[in-house]
C-alpha cells in the first residue's frame, strides 16, 4: 500500500481515526524498545523489588506464632493457633502458610520480627501514610519509592492493581507517573477508527513507515517511528500474555494474578525494577480465624508461586519480595473473636539472597505498651537496607536521615 504523509495524518492523527495509546503506558513501551536493558549497562544493577502491602493491619501474633510462650494462650483463649508450622523452638508459622514454610526450608524466607515505628498511630490512613512516605511529618506528599526512582535512571515501576484502584502514596514523587495496570491488556495500543477498513490501513501504515532507506528527517517521521516502536512493543507484550507458561501454578486470586503479571513483565526484559501490589482485608475485628487463614494462605501461596516461577527461569537471585502491613493487632483478642488495631508486627523478605530464618526475638507478651506488642526495629531500617544494599540507591536522601541497616541480605 502506498501511504502518503497526508494519509498518515488522515488515518492516524486526527478525529475518530486517531491512534490512541492507553494512558501513560505506551510512553513506557516506546522507551522500552530503544533502551538498553538494565543488565547490559556497564556497572548497572538489575535487581528487582516487589513490595506486597497487606492492607488493614495484619495480625502478626497469629502469623508468626510464639508457641512456647504461655502468655500466648492466655491472651488468645479462642484465637490461639495450635497446629502451627514449626520454625524453631519458640515460634511457628500459621498453618495456612505452607508455601512460606517451604521457602524457609529452601533458605529463601527471612522473618523479621517486631517491626514498627515510634509513637505508633492506630489510624489506618495515618499509619499507612507513614509507611508510604517513610516519614512522620505532619504533611506527607511524596513516597519513598517515588523518591528512590529519581536515583535509578531509565528504570520503570508498576502498580499492579485492580480496576480503579488508586496508586499508593509510596509511588508519588517519581520522575514519571507510575502506571496502575491490571493485566497485559492494559498495554495494548488501541487503533481507534471509524471502520474495520480504517483499522487495517492503520496497522499496514504502522508496519510500513519505517522501511530501510527512509531517511525520516522530520518531526512527522519521528512520530511515525515512535508509533511503530510502541506498536511493536504492544504486540510483543500481547504475545507474551498469550504464550507465557508459568513454571509452577499460581493461585486463581487477585494477588496471584498480579504477581503472575509481574513475572511476565520481568521475563519480558523491559527494564522494570520496582513493582507494588496490595492485598486488602486484614482489618479482622470480628470472626478472625477463617478470614485470616484465607488471607495469609493466599499471600503465602501467591508469593511462593511467584518466586518459584522466576527461580525456575534463573531469576531467583534478582528478585526481592518485601511484605509489610501498616500495623499489627493487639495482643488481647476482643469480645468478637477478633483483634483490634495494634503496632509492632513481622515483615517478610523473600528471595534467593535473603538471610533466611528468624531475625530478632519475638516481641514480649508481658511488657505490652497499651495492649500493643512493642517494636524493636524501625521499618525505615529495612527500607535503608533495601535501598543501599539491594537497589543501589543512597538511602539518606530518600529517607531524610541515616538509619542503621538490618542483617537481612546476603552478599552476592
């Protein structure tokens, strides 16, 4: 087909026949074609961080269980977990967390106990903002990951989200807007046209405008090249979605699907280094036992599938998964067979280079602070460790001050 520049405008850049690109994602696709992969740039790191947020306040006491402490049964007369998965002589994992237990056996799970921050807030919104911004200032408008992205040239980040789910504060402040995506369909370049014939002509045009020998010296030609790059990348990602075969089965859950999408994007080699995903439902004020079992079981099985899928592809040492919640629950169960808002709680780190096992003693069940478990490690120490030692980003300008590292990562 002979295509003139006038035809290009007519079929691609005007009116109802415009080549429409979905949100901010095609900008990423266009860059991805032209970029050198992160791993190929001399001296560059290609490590990947996946942050999993447990929204609502996960009950850490029934997640990492102090089975040898007699105070546990006293505090939890109806919520006590007895058939735990033994980690050592003092603590065990919730019985639904068989995946995490298997990762522990394979030296790929770090359990960091007693994580929190001073003068903890019992508000979901305030506490989550503190974790997102890594700050306890009165006004919080930038996130720690958004600020970290300023120090990682050309890296991309994704919020893996359900439809209409807003991006978290943690991603605010990045040099480019972090897109929220639900599936690879969100990457598709949409060819909007008034007829099927127009759409065919558009595709033919995009496939033909960058033929060898065309000098393409003008702005219009630049637009043409960009469209071709974006179209090619969109097609490649669509093909990836159809052809990707996980090495292990993923749970058929929102979290499982989001982590499978992360694995697809990592395997595609597009240079993305930070992923953020949330799992809601952890505000268990009543009838906690069945709800919490389902939640932690999904977290455990979804993250285990993600790690094992990537490890089977030789990427296990590139990936670090960090799991947190805005606070834990109170030590005493309440009158509705649930638990109320607390403070200190465990964090989990998963990957081929974590220092596997238990870090820190379990919080005391005797010296409670207004009914809450005390914390022993400031969460910003974990962030500092991940920034400095994993992502290669200086932590001080991101966090606003220097925090001591925690011993959770093995040297390469």
